[in-house]
C-alpha cells in the first residue's frame, strides 16, 4: 500500500492537514490510535484565531463554525473585585471565535468521511521507518493484523504522547520544558455563561476562567493542586470555589448546575527542536505544548499545519522543496512567540507556591499597567488574536 502522505494522529492537526491536502488533490492516510467517539469526547480548546478559521474555510469545514460560533471582540481580566476589558477589534481589527475544539474536530471528521478519505482507527504499534531516506514507510497493527504503508512524507500529528517525536534520535532532538506547579480543573455545565465574554481572573485563591461553548453551555476552570483528582471536587465545592475567585458582582450572577464533564489538566510549556527529521514533520502538540492560559495550543497547531501544507503543496505542484526545507525554522519562530505569550499570561494570573509578597505586588502592578496603557493592551491583543503566519 502507498499513500503520498501518512498522517499519524486523527486529532485536529492531522485532520485539518488531511483535508487541506485533499482539496489540492494530495491524498493521505490518517492513522488514529483511539476510536472516533473517544477523540470527540475530549473537551479542550474553545478559542479560535482568525488564521485557524481561514484554514478551516480553505478546507471547506467552516460553515457550521460561522453559523454557531460566537464572535468575541474582546475579553475581560479580573483581579480581586476589579475587572477591565481588553478590546481586540479596537486594537487589532480582528476578533476571535469561540467554538469548541470538539466541534472543529467533528466538522473535520464529517468532511473527511464525505470525501471518502481513509482513516484507520484503533491502530497500535505505529512505527516510522526510514524517515531520513527518500522512501519512508510506516508499519502498524489493527485488530491483530500487521500493515505496511510506503509514503513520500510522514506528518507526526500524534500529540504530546505520540510516537513521532520519539522517532527523532536524541542526538538530533533538543527539548525545552517548564512544568508549572499546579493544574486546571475544568467543568462543563449546561448553564448559561455568566458573562458574554471570557473572564480571566487573578484572585488571592488562585486563577479562574469563565468561558463558554454556546448560550446554554458554559466552560469554567479553576487553578488546582497537582495532587487533586476530579473526584475530589464535588460540583458544589467547585461552584463555591469559582465564586470566591470572581469579582462579587460576577459571582452573584453565576448560574450553577450539574457538571457534565470534569477533568484536570496539568500546565506545561514544552518545545522540541527541530520539528523536521528527513521526511518526518512534527505538527501541533507532538512538537510543543503551551499552558492553556492564552488559548494558543490548537491555534499554534494550526499555524504548523499551514506551513506544512504550503510546503507539501509546493512540492507536489512544482517540485519545489524550499517550503519543506524551511518548515521547522518557520514553524518554530511562531511557536516560540506563542510560548512566550502563554508563559507570560500564565505568570500574570496564577498563584505560585513560592510567590513572595513582592511577586504578588508585581502581578498587581502589571495588571494595573495593562489596564491603563494602550500600548500594553495592543501588544496583548495582537498576541491573543494570533500573530501573523
Ligand atoms: P491532539 O489533539 O492531542 O491529537 C493527537 C491525536 O493523535 C493520536 N495519537 C496517535 N495516533 C496513532 N498512533 C499513535 N501512536 C498515537 N499517539 C497519539 C491521539 O489519540 C490524538 O487523537 O493533538 P493536535 O491534533 O496537535 O491538537 C492540539 C490541541 O488538541 C491542543 O493544542 C489544544 O487542545 C490545547 N488547548 C487549547 N488550545 C487553544 O488553541 N485554545 C484553547 O482555548 C485551548 N484550551 C487546550 C485548552 C488544552 C486543554 N487540555 C486538556 C490540555 C484547554 C485545555 C483544558
Ligand atoms: C476554553 O473555553 O476551554 C478555554 C478558553 C480560553 C482559554 C483556555 C480554554 O485560554
């Protein structure tokens, strides 16, 4: 069996790449370790940059997003009982779209299925062979049967725990990591969002975030201890803690209800360099992780997909390898800026175990500077809506 491109991982990066390539007549095989239901059961990102929206449009997968997504022209930042708004559209001319990653992935699966593009679910033992040669191949097993696929290129879109990054020898690969001493406890509930825009809150009790999926579905997060398990938090305890971290007038409006999902995500900054080894290209969480505080994970995955798609297109349409040669450098240049923003925004809003009274004053001074200073607001808005590709 031969496919021009083998894509390992059927998350948003892999599916978006598959669909963009398909639109240009470049066929691929997607290999996914889990079932489709499992992939669609993960509750993750909620904020889409314009760059990702444009790619979804090009992939022919943006109709529902434009119907059902919420255009957000700004966001709110709270500290104690204070709250201010940062206007993205005023500072950058660009809003963000609030539309769940689950829905993006669902739309991409639908498009893939409508196009008849092959996806193998529940694959095991995926191994990449000959990535540094001109004729790589991938082997895997499915339901006990072994398969071998030859290809021109391999896209490693298999997330942080995938095999693609591990295939790059340690002598070639350099990793950079920062692990944060806390996690986010997230709750999804069928309640109306507390506020029409997102609220990022710095409180003496720790960070909180009010987000949403639609008019009847809210997504809330609170900073929690790494030793907590979702089961340690009853719904009542979660709502009580969330309220204590929000300005009193916002807390007073919060509509609570049963959680329909509750999970804990640890916070991590991580980058691997290079993002290419021979004919293997890493995309998305396979190559880098950001703490979710700036909503950059999925959006940075999308910019990788853009650079790889552009490089592959040029290769198949004109034989040029220039885009593929430049892939790692171009993708990483943007990745590091997203890393910086997510690290900065996380540092501004969370409680750290070793924070001194001075450090706390610095957070408040920086929040007040941001509140009052147009240049700082503009820099924040440019990063939040997404730096140019
Ligand atoms: P994914 O989504 O992890 O998909 C990888 C896929 O590869 C499969 N896989 C394999 N398949 C075959 N063989 C193997 N050996 C395999 N190993 C793994 C996996 O089953 C999976 O289906 O990576 P991808 O596609 O790069 O997408 C990245 C995004 O999912 C991620 O960056 C975002 O969810 C991060 N993120 C956010 N990003 C944003 O841009 N905006 C947000 O608002 C935002 N909020 C968040 C987030 C992530 C969160 N968590 C839980 C980490 C909020 C949270 C709480
Ligand atoms: C979400 O809605 O899940 C969400 C929104 C903004 C973030 C992170 C997560 O920064």
